[in-house]
C-alpha cells in the first residue's frame, strides 16, 4: 500500500502508463470507474489523453438505480465528460436504468445478475470475472467505498450484488461489485480529497481494523498494487 499526493496530472500520467502496459501485455485495458464527485476532474482530463481507445474497456464499480439522465446516475454523469469518443462496445455500464431498451424494468437484483454476466465475457479463468487492470474507488465519510456500506455483509461470495443504503442525498438503491472482484485487480486506486475526508481516511488507514464498520478496509488486492491518492487536506 502506498500513499501519494493527489494530483490530477500525476494520476493521469500514471493511468496512461498502466493503460499502455496493459494493452501491450494483454491487448486490452480494463478499468472500473468510481462514481461520486472526486474522480470527475480525472475523467475530464482523461478524455483528452491519447490512448488506443479501441483497447480500453470501461466498467463501473457501482451504480445507483436511477434513470440514466438522473444526476444520481454515475454512468450518465461520466458519459458527459469522458465517453463521447468511446465506442459503445467498449462501455459496460451497470444497466440500472428502468427504461431498458427492451422496455421492461430491471430490478436491482436482475441488474446485478445482468452485470455478473457482462463480467463473465471478460473473465480471466479460473475466475468468473476479469482481473481489472485498474480499479478507481472513492471513500465516503462513513468509510464506504463503491456501494459497500458500513454493517453490510463482509464475506460476500457473489461478484455483483444489489444493495440499499442511505448516504447524503444520494440514491438509495444501488448495484455494486464486491471485494471478491475488486481484490483480484492488478491495481486499485482510492481517490480522496477534502478536509471532510481527513478523519475517516486516518481511521481507515491507521485506526481500528474493522471490516464491518469501515468497508474501505475490505479492499486488499490479492496480487496487485493499492495506492491511496490523497490531497494534503
Ligand atoms: C458512488 C461512489 C461512492 C463514492 C463515495 C465518495 O457511487 O457514490 O461509488 O463510493 O466514491 O461516496 O464520493 P465523493 O467522491 O463524491 O466524495
């Protein structure tokens, strides 16, 4: 585990390096995106990067169960700044949008099952899902990450689950990847900025080890790098 000072330019530089290495070694770069506000400046800058975008595949670590054009939908927000030049076949969103193309409502549980199937297409046997080349995660003030919230079950076997959680004014029904998937990643980056995160960051990194209470502590890559990008505050 490493702590680096949050810098958009540094993050983009390292991200591009990892992307190019992944494409060179495996012909593809699989990245799992975080929702929330912190990563948005990264996504905006990433859009200008020169990468072989045809080899880059975008996934989401979690999604809220609201329509795509709702401000609470992570895919919808990220699409605005990053995905315009990306081919649809390279965008693998968690389809929680009730108005699915086939018209029927995707309930959170079926959205989770649906996404588990999507992950299977990119699986790295013997796993049923891919080893992400890079996972981006945020940290909530309550210690949650993705949509893994305090007091949620710790030992979850499924790769993708539906959850209901209340955090600030954000949508409650969500679908999230689980540590089973995250921890197989080759590289996991937490992006944490702002004074309001100082206390929880200190607790998660240096305080009581409590996977139930601080889900971000559940993120421990089995065979990968874990970097915390944090600003001075
Ligand atoms: C989400 C994210 C969530 C987020 C944290 C931090 O969908 O909301 O997955 O885990 O990363 O809540 O959000 P901020 O970056 O907005 O503080």
